[in-house]
C-alpha cells in the first residue's frame, strides 16, 4: 500500500512533505523517509512522529520526495525505509508496489559495481536509473529505460540531485496523482496530502510518466508518446480522499477484493506445471514434505479462514488438519510433535492468543508457519517461515479484504502441499486457472452491490439472523454472522445447515430470518432441504446462490447471486455478498461501521 508524496515549488519542502505524510498515515506504515533534493535524506522506523524527532537542520531545499512504507520485501528497518538511492547518492526513489525481477536486476547491477544497502526490491530502480544516466542518457530517458526493464507494479517517484527542481513519477498498477498548484506542483499516491494545497489534479494511467517542475508538468507514455490530459477538480475533504471517495473504509476495503486477490497471488502460480511458488516457504519446503498433521490457530475472522483452510488441505493435500482459536489452544494440552505443522493465521501478526499458541507449538518442537498480512510483525518474525498476504493495510475493524486474502493464501498453500503429495498436474492447473478468474468474478459480485443494499434494507431492522451453510461454506456462514454482529449489533448465529434440526429450528418464525448459502456444489441438495425446513416454519430466507439457478429463487424470499467456481474456492466469492450485506445493514441502522463499539482492530492482550 505505502504512501508517496513529492513537492517541487518555491517554499521549504520539508514541512510540506512531513505534513503530507501525516495525512497518508491511514494507509498503514512501518517506517517513513524524506529526501530533500540536492540535500540529504532522513528516515525512521514507525510513525511520522518518529521521523519528526530526527535532526533535520540540514534538510533545506524547495523540492523533495517522501514515503511511508508498509513492508512487502524486507523487514521494517531504517535501512529498508525509502527513499532509496544509487551508489553515488544522486538518484533517489520512492516506490509503492513490487518489482518482481529485482533479484536478476540486482545481480546484474552488483556485477558492474553497484553497492546495495537494503534488502528491498525498490533499491534496484535507483541503481538502474543511475546506470543509464552514467551511460549518457538524460534524467527522463534514464527513468524511461529503467522502467521498461522492470517487471512488476509501481507507483514511483524519482528525484535527481543534479536537477533538483524536477521530479519524475510513473505508474503501473499502483496509483499516482499529480497536483497542480500555483508555482508549485505535487505528486502523491492519493489526493489526501495534496488537497490542502490545491484541488486541481491529474491522474496518471498505467505505463505513463509525469515530469513536474515548479512551473510545468507533462505526461507521456513509456513509449514516449505525449499525453494530453485534462485536469480534474476534486471537491473532497481529506478524510473522504483517504477513503477513496467511499463513505467508509469497510466499503473501500470490500471493493478492493479483486485487487487483493491479484496481490496475494502475484508471481505465486506456475501455470504450466500447476504448482505454487511460495518464496516464503522455500527454506522449509523439504520439512513440509514430512509433515503428518497440521494445527491451524487464529482468532476472529482469521480462525474462520482457518476452518476453510482445513477443508481445502484435507481434501486436496490429504493432511489431517485441526483448527482452533488461539485462546483455547494455549490452555489445553495439545498433542504436538516434530511432524506437526503449526500454522498461525493473522492479519496484524500481533494477536496475543495466536502468538502464544505459536510459541507453545515451538516449545513442543513443531514447525511453525504464518499466513500474515503485516510484514515484520511479531508472528511473522517468530514463525519459521510463512506466506505474506500482501493485502495492504486494513483499517476497518471488521476484517474483510484480509479475510479474502487469507482464503486465497490457503488455496495457494493447499496447492503447494497438495502438489508435494500427489495432486495431479491437471488438478493443479485447474485450481490455478480458477484462482486467476477470481478477481473478475469478485468484481462481478461487487457490481451487484445496489441489489445487495436493497435486500439489506429490507432486513435492517430484524433482531436476530441465522446464517447456514455446509462444507466449504459452513465457515462462511460463521464469518457472515460475525460480520453482521460486529457492525450492526444484530444477534446473528452461524450454523452448519445440517444442525438446524438439532436446535436452531426451534427459534424460527416469521420474524427470525435465515441466510442460506446454497451453491451448485456437492452439498446443494442438502442445503435446499434445510431451506425447506426453515420455510415450513414460516422463516424468511435470503439465499446466496449460483448465477443462473432459478430453483433457489422459487424457494427463498430473496436471492443474491455469485458466479460459479471450484467448490474449494467458492468461499472467496460467497463471503463478498455477506460482507456487503452486513455493511449495508449497519449503515441503514446508522452505526459507525469502521469503529464498532467495544471492539479493537488488533487484540494484543489476552
Ligand atoms: C480482531 C479483529 C478481527 C480479527 C481478529 C484477529 O478481533 O477485529 O477482525 O479477525 O482480531 O486479528 P488478526 O490480526 O490476528 O487477524
């Protein structure tokens, strides 16, 4: 996610940049840094406040670049904080995104004498640009040539000590916006740091480069074709800009679903051989072959993601798997040995109960892994290896995009362990093909959000809600009910649909609705019978069904459709309407969905 901000004008750049970074902090951060063109840089770990405490008397100048880092490659340390520079400290770069071929590029640059300081992917870009400048290209040509050589995604900003007033930015897959002021211009990853200076902006498109000076701006493509773009005037306030124009972070984060899956999967699937390439597991790949059991631990939504993971891992990798909430695991006497894999699932990487469970596993000799979103977090550091989600920071307290990413990471892990144990190439390929189709399918569901809102309004004032699903979608019933509880304060319970007649049916009447996940899968007919049981008690039913299934529509009061996919991946789609449903109900009831009462985003106490 990272935040980028750059300024060129006639005022002192430092206070403007610091102020801009503060308004980008909502994007998440683990370190920050500023380079004042032609002067020097300052960096720190943690929040912008820490950066402000550093000595900065020497940082005078009227242009500069700044960055807030949310780590993807390399631990959150000062050395890894941006801006990064070339060996001669002339070219300085801040970057949001991932340079996929950074290892090859780094080796080739080192072979010709470049000295690298950090373990980031970004640093190669500074050296690459410097290499081209040293071979006679202009600043602009050198940036263009370098960007043609990198593979991956970037929103990038470059400053060059010998042309301190000029700042160059480019975009491929990560947003860049240019702010147009009077005798001053700006670049940022979103409009929030620009808005207090000017409301006039230009958005860069992919494969475009912008060059700004205090009094000029120009855009061209990576192929050097000039682009004429009309400026836009933004009338948002800063907070609205931070939410990307959405009313709440929760909605923004749900809407990020397609991008989140793309980021979780990027570079990790080998299509031809049906394999998963998980760099974070390379060091333990051989040990993983000998694992006989898996214990998954997590809390809240992460625990439910683990339950879906259990179905995937047992069905495709054939490994006996148990899932438990951290707070229970740590106080019973779990049977763990050196053939056990302990897997922590956690967005923050800091949840106390999950952390203690992992420590207990370690003490008993288990191999420990994490599916973690926050790079460098305690659980990421204390586990032997792991898979980072790359979902970007999640601000809404109720987890949405991180959950989708956790399910996606489980699909990748299942592929990885399954292919080690004999799932065929063709099944591997089939899973990958379907994973690759998920982003467009999620986007399709998101387009139906008005319909979901309409149904949500109808049920917004009920007192209770029952959610039911079976097999892969049983945990989704639990997670859907949790979302509703968290943000709307409606009493909601998730149940395995087969359990209805063992208790919950007694509660059903015309005022007690049920949400049923009834997809065209191996348990479809069973769920349909369970819906009939509810209808026979006059219970209203909202169904999540597979696109094109009209039978469910005949039975249920309201139907929300999702596209067809492999059964093991269906939770990644079925959760999307449930997240939106909970969101719209909470909005209708007038609650602060981003900050539900009594709840915290990261629970670092027992
Ligand atoms: C809190 C959050 C949940 C989250 C849970 C686990 O309760 O509100 O959204 O699922 O903690 O957090 P973790 O960071 O370990 O995933």
